[in-house]
């Protein structure tokens, strides 16, 4: 599957946005304690603003469950002054 040239339309809080994926990729890395992580990076343009988005997946807990996290920045379009923090996907 190719990420480049993907274009989609989404509606958030009654406003429509065009999302254009310009590039991206995936890589394995190591987290705390040497855990293997999968990082997916996507460069996209949303509403005319270009940003790089990163989602990180890893295995956690006694049941080794797959957990994903993404980080949102306060300067992202539509941001409401929230702090920068990870949130489960």
C-alpha cells in the first residue's frame, strides 16, 4: 500500500477538512527497557497546514497487549490550548 498521494475528506466538529498524505514510512525502534516499538511517520497537509505525525505501537502489560500512542501538539490546527501528551489510539 502506498501512502503518498492519498487524499481524504474528514469532518470534525461540523467542519470539513481535506487531508493530503505527502509521504511517510515505518521503522522499528527501542523504547524504555529495550522494548521493541513500531513508529509510523506520516507527513500530511490538513487544511493547508503541513505537519509530520508520528504514531508509536508497542507491547505492554502482563498480557503483552498491543498499545498505540499518538501525540497532539497545541499548535496543531483546531488546537484548543491543550497540553502536549500521549493518548491511546
